[in-house]
């Protein structure tokens, strides 16, 4: 039995996770593999349709993309079973409670056991630096993990974290947003922002 490969691309907002995901899947597409990307249904920041668009405006139009709210979505599962390479963007949103995490993890495991390549991109922590458990569980099972850094939007240092750029009490933990709501920050700047907002 051949086994597939799981690659996890993690990091803060604005670190290029989606760009890296598209680049990785595109390499397989150019090699003639059957590829798909799944976009989370809540991500309508740049396009309400099934197009992947990065924060810097890059678009991925040649690789088939579908929209799903969970990895239990039957359309996604059927398309994933037919593909050789599956890219999953904003992976932290697909499974938020223990039961959903268990089901989604089991499905990804079944894809790997079928010899498929799965590439997931997502946040590893929220704006309070609390972990997104689904991302971390996938990272613990991955054959390859890439932790990307952004540039701190306050001081210019390496930025491994995301902070709220606005009144954090006005938004839920998983509120989808862009530069209007979030900033990539270093540890020192994250601590300063939290001290000012708490």
C-alpha cells in the first residue's frame, strides 16, 4: 500500500500561507497531477465565489477550486477522492470542536492512505496566541511542516503572531478579516497590544 504525504503550512496573518499553498499545488498541476483546492465558505474577503485570492491580490484561476464549510461536505469529499493533490486553505476553520476535528482528521488520514498528497495552510494560533487545535493536530501528523513568518507591522521585526488591530471585544475568535482587523506582530509588540486592550 502506498502512502501519501501531508504538508502543513502554518503561520500568522500576512505571512504568505495561501501564496505558498497555491505555489505548492501549482507545481503538482504543472506535473500533470489532478489537483483541487478547497476554500472555506466563510472566506469572502476578496471574492464571494470559488476563487483563491491572496492578501496581495494574486489569483489562482487554473486549479479547480470548490467551496466547503466543513470537510464533511460531500461534494468536497467526492472531488477529493478523485484528485491526486488536495490543497486546503484556512484549515483552522474546518473543524472547531472535538467531534469535527476527529472526523476531519480521519478523512485526511484516509486520503493519505489512498496515496494522495494533502497540503493544508492555516493559522496555528489566534489573536491571543491560543492554538487552533485542528492545525496543530495536522502538524503533528504531517510529514512536512513549514512555519512562515510575516513582518511585524509595528516595528519591522520577524512576526510569528497575529494581533487584533481593532477593539478585540467586538469580534469572535474566528472572525474573518484582513488588514482592517488584524496585524502581524512580534512577541514584544503582541504583548504591548494586549496590555493596551486588556
